[in-house]
């Protein structure tokens, strides 16, 4: 149960794009085909390993509906990572990305890692948004991009883990102030007293988190 | 009063001598000063005065001042002092409590005055964010009153405040930052504020948990000395309770975030506890901790969450701590009761935890299992009622989904376990079952019945149990003794307890039915009760239960007893009781108020012992069996149909009605289908007519097409001369329709052109004709003139002689006639 780091994630995006399914697939390795509307926010957690370090992910799956938007905003500040999800079979969910991104950038801490996810890649026949479009959007806004399928589990692990890697790298670079829990990062209980590789308090360096894409 | 007057004098200047301004007038003056003064000092003084008067003249200040005070909050942002007066004043007028200073005459109308002013303030949703923004002001004079004002508002109008805070950006974050405040007064008040805010609002609860509330609260709790701490610890625990109660997401987070382990220090009792004793605050704190644990493993939570929390509680040694408290001395009774309940829910349905609990030994000599000690107090009349209830609940939890545990208890009763003189749970239960204390009877019966839930093997095992009733008499089986005791005891509670035990036993166990129906007098007793018509003191429950047991005897009867075979019993019910009465009696149970109460949750919740009549697991059994019994009685009826139609019993009547309904239903369906069929037929005809029409038009079109093709080919040969592009060649048959259409269009164009040309031709011919005619006329005229001229010439020649010149002039006129037109 012990972990080196704990990262807080949020999952955002329009309603019905498969946020809850992504979480369920990641935490329980299950797929739930019936759309059950998320009310407010739901919580899930899993342990992963990066660089042979145990990392605990705590994930808050938000409601996509407009009515819950103001509630969702309360979660941006304390999150280290965000999965911004759209549905490749519904163009409008892609069109709304800018709104989501603006919201996220406005309310979150500047270092939050955002991963853009085009979900439902198994529905190739109904595709409305090309993979290149997603990639272009991500490049333009400095996000990491990936197409996933919560149904077939394709790329789901990678999406969560790559986001964690990105955060982990930022910690190594000293970009994140890990002593401020409001950033959505916590050091594991047994690691906190001594860890030579960690930068001291207030080490909030340059904010140009280089995002490869 | 003098103090106020002197204070006011200094603020307002001395009043003209001889007049005493009323409170309302003074406040009016002060408010106009706040709103009109240009000097900050003046406004500040006026605000200070308003604050001083806001308790005594609450209505006046509130009614006139809210807008002005709000204005100050917006405009004088930089002066902490005036802000502090303002916020204090607002806090006073919106407070829910009634101040001592308030005029007694006002108190009657003041009942809801704080709430009304809160409502007024919150009516404009822009107001609250102003106050929230002052939480960021570090100055103590501003931040603290802002928090207090928010508490006032939230106490009066929680729903409105919650809604506004949820939509105001970073609203919750600002509140959560207050938990890190190093000035304890503010921090403690922030905890209070959050307690009010998180009440029954899952969204706020989740945000608060997300903002590291558990970390922060546990830090505060440990700083304050855990359960030895003051009321702040209690407040923190109450807030945690609010966050977790009925909030699956947060419980999951709590468990995942390893916070359960951090509760451990709170459950460890100090060694010298007997010397220091339990302070009232410690008791309160402890209650909260136990409540918190129970919230995590409450049977209302999803099974998955319960299991994982139970596992964590065991692994973090919290179960061990709880059991230690159970066995410790000097623990207050209510804490002990709650601990027993907590242990129950921590082990409920979790085999590992149940096993652990079974092995806990009490520090007595000789050491006895804790379970035995608990059961001892359950069947002890002198123990407090709630404690005995808790023990039963804990025992039930121990047996819940625990076949091994069930077997262990039953085994202690079996004859084979001779030689062991130690007191056992089984023995305790048996003695309790037939003791003179009806509550003990009830507890023991219910406890024993839980050993049999979904466990056919133990039902059979328990049948082997023999009791030695009187010295020298034949030992009787436990079940027979139950049947006998049932008829002898006069206490309702005892009877119901035994009946519930018997019903659990008989269900799915024909062997038990066989023994039970043979108990002397028992069937007579049941029949008498079922057909009785008294309705007092919950007698309907007794009647209902007796009916239920009779039903079970029918349902699980293997026909091995001649007199009480399936058929005999159902005839007994029908003839002696009547099916209608029987069903009515059965229904009485589920309609009873206590049934609803008991079926709600596994825990036994009763304020008084007289309320303990039905029990949760029995309600479950009843619910699943009720329908089967009625069905069985009905089916039985069909097998022995020796009755004529005239003597239809109520049940048959019901059945008949049921069939009638069925037929009516089917009839209706049939009609529906007929109607649908007619409709479809009509539609079909229409479609057919349409299809014919279409076919005809199709033929016409084909004809037209061939016609046009023909025309095209002929037209083409005609038009080739005039049209260069020559679209005339007959189109190949396989060309697409649109090609034909284009060709047709072209052809019709050519046709039109042809027609035009023809018309032109006809016109021209007509013209030519008329010209020819003209020419003929002219020629005739010419010949006529010629002849006349010849005549004239002859005449002239006869008169004179000039032939040459006349010839030439006649030629000229000829020419003119031909080229004229």
C-alpha cells in the first residue's frame, strides 16, 4: 500500500464521451456499455509503477453535463493531471475542447499536465474526427495526445501512465512544488523525510513543461 | 442603557435637551450617516455604533441597514476596522440565536428574524461572493467576522448558501484554506462552518474531501491530542462524519487514501484510564470515532466498499482495539454499547473478521470467549436494554453468512459435546429461550434463529438437540419444547420470538415440519390463533405469525404424517379458517408498523423493550415465503377439486376472478389485434391500388419511351440536315435512363425546331403562291394591255405609222412587273 508519490487526476470532457468508462476500465478492467450519467463527481484509485517507483493515482471522474460545470471547476486547482476526453464519433465534442481547455487553464495551477484523449477508437466506421485533427489540436495547445477505446481497453493504461510519467518528469525537473499539496501531488509516507532527488520547497522553476507530440 | 446613551452622545453629538430619541430614530440617523458621510472616520464611527445597537435593535438595524452595510463592504475595502464593524453587525442581525439584550416584547415576532435577514441578504446572489472574498483578507479583524457571518448565514439558510458557494469560483477552496489557518479561533470556526456546509450536500462533501480535508482534520486532531482533546476534536470528527455519511465516493477515497490507519491512535485506551476516568468530552469524542467507523462499514454501503473497509480495519488492528475496549473495565455503558455495535458491523459478513472475533478471549478466569461473556449479558435482565440489543446485533453479525460460526454455536448444544462443563453460547441461548424474562426469550430465539439462516444442515442438526425438562421425565426435542412453551407462555414478546425461530426452522426443512406438527396441541393452537378475531395489543402479529407457520407446514410438508399431510392441512386452513381470513391474517404482518421498522435495517433499533416484536431476518424470510404459501394453498385446491361450482370458496373465487381478468385481458388484446389487422388490410389495399396505378404509369412511360425513341430516330433523320451535332442515331438499349431522357429532351427540341422550320416553309410557300397568283394576274393584265396596245397600235397604224418605239416600251414594263415584289 505504500507509495513514493500520489498524483491527483481529474477526467473532464463533454457528457457521454466515456470518461467514467475510461476510469472503470483503468481501475477495474471492466467495460460498462450502458451510459449511466455521472452526478457531480466519482472517485477511483489505482497503483502504477514508473521508474520502478510505486505511484498512487487518485482519479476524480467529473460530470460532463453543463449543469455540473461549476462543480467541476472546484477540482481543477488541486489536480496534478487532467485527461481531457472527446468522442471521435461526435464532432461537437471535439469542437468543445477549446472551452474545456480555457476553463482548465483558468482554474488550474499552471503546471497541470493535460492529456488529450480521443475515445471510442473502436468505432472506426462512425468516426467523425480524424486522428490527425486531434494530433494537430494537441500540438497547437501543447498537450499530449492519444486515441483510446474504453471498450477494448486499447491505450487506456498508456493514457493514464503517460500522464503520470509527464508529471513525474516535471517533478524530477523541479517544476512542481511537491511540498504544496494543493498541486495535487503528495510524497509517500516513507519517502517524505529524505529523498535526495527531490528539489526543496519553493522550487517552482520555469513553467514551460515541454510536451512532446 | 446609560452606557449606550453616553456612547451615542459621543457619536451623534448631544441631542437637544429634553428630547430622548427612540432607538429607531437613532438607527435611522446612523444609517444615513454611514451612507452619506464623506469622511471615513464618520462612517466608521456610525458603523461602530450600529454594531453596538445591532443586538438590541436587531429588527431596526436589519430592516434599514442591510443595503447600506453591503455598500460599505463594497466601497471601504481597504479599511479593516469599518469592515470588521460591518461584518459583526451583519452577523448579529442574521444570527439564529435570540440575544439577551433584545426587547422582550420583540421576542415573539423574532422567532425567525435571523433567518429572514439571512434570506434577504442571500436574495442577491452577488452578495455572498463579497463575503467569500474577505476570507482572503489576512487581517484578523476582517477574516474572523467574515467566517462568523458565514456561519450565521449557513445556519439559517444552508441550502441557499451551499448553492451559491458551489457556483462561485474557488468558493470552496477559499474555505478549505482556512483549515490551515494558524490562528486557532479562525480555524476552529472554519471547521464549524464546514460542518454546516457539508450537511446533506454530496457535491460539497466531495470537494471538501478532494481539498485534502481528511489530512488537515487528522492533523488537527493529532495536534489536539486525539480523543483526549477538547471540543475541537469532536468538531473535526463531526465534519469527517458529514463527509463520509452515505457518500460512497468519499468512503472509497478514505479507504484508498489510507486514512483508516490514521484513526488507530484514537481507539487505544491508556493504561491508567481507570484513574483518570472518562471526561464527558472524551465520551463525546469516542462516540464520534465509533460512529465514524460504523459509517465506513454500514450495511447500507455497497458490499464491495464494506468488504474492503472491513479488511483494512482488521489489518490496521482497529478490530483488535475495538475488542480490547469491549473487554476493558470501567468503560461507560453507552460507549460499550456503541463499541459492541461497531464490532458487529466490522465483522458482519466477513469470514476472517468473524473468525478473529470468535477467538477473542475475555480476561476472566478461566478465560472465556468474549462471545460467551456477551451472550451472558444479553440474557441478563439487569443489563441495560440498549446494551442487550447491541449484543444481539453483534451476535447476528457474527453469524451473518458464516456457516462455520453457525455450526460452532449449534454444536455446543449437541449431546456429543459431553464432558465439557464450561458455559457455552448454545447453553446460554437455550436457557434464555425458556427463562421467565420475555425479553431474554425473544433475544435468545432470534439469536438461535440466526444460526439457521440459509443453513439446512444446522436445521437438521438442531433437531437432534434434546432437553431434560423435568427430573425423570423423557427428554424432549428443542423444537417440541418450543411448541409446548408457545402454548404455555402468556407473554406476546416471548411467543413472537419463538414463532420467528420456528418459522426460520421450518422453512425448507420437511424434517422439522414433521416433528413440529406432531407436538401435542400445537396445530390446534395455531388454528385457534389464526381464526381469532381479536385486535388489541399487537395480537394481529401473533395471529399473522401463526398463519405463517401453518403455511410453512403446508409448503414444506413431505406428507409423512398422515393426519397433517399437505392436503389435510390445507383443508384445515380452508375449512376452519377460510382462505380469505387466512390471507388477511398473513397480510397483517407486512402491514404492521413494526414490520416496516424492523425490515429497514439489520440493526435492532428500539427505544423500549415493548417495541421488540419483529426482527430483520424474519421480515426477509416472510417476504420471500408469503407468495409461495398463497400459491401452494391455491395449487392444493386444484388437486382436490371435489367441489361443485356453486360452492366456490373465496380462494377459488379469487382464482376465477383472476382468470376472468386474464380472459378479459386476452379479449382486449384480441380486439386490439383485430383492429390492427383491419387497419393493416386497409393499408394494404391502398398500397395495392397505388401499386397498380404505378404499374400503369410505368407501362405508359415505357410506351412513351419507345414512342419517343421512334420519334427520335425519325426526327434524327429529318434533322440531320439542320443540326450538325447529329444526336439522331438511335440510342443503344443499355444506356442509362438519364441518357435517354437527355436524348428525348434533345429530340423534342429538334422536333420543335423541325416544326418551326416546317411552319416557316408553309409560310414561305403560301407567300410564293400569292406572288405567283399576283404574277399571273399581272401577266393576264399585261396580255390584256398588250392586246389593247396591239389594238391601239393597229389603230395608230391605221391612223399613222410608228411601229419601232412601242416595242421597246412594252419590254420595260415587263421587267418592272417581275422584280417589283
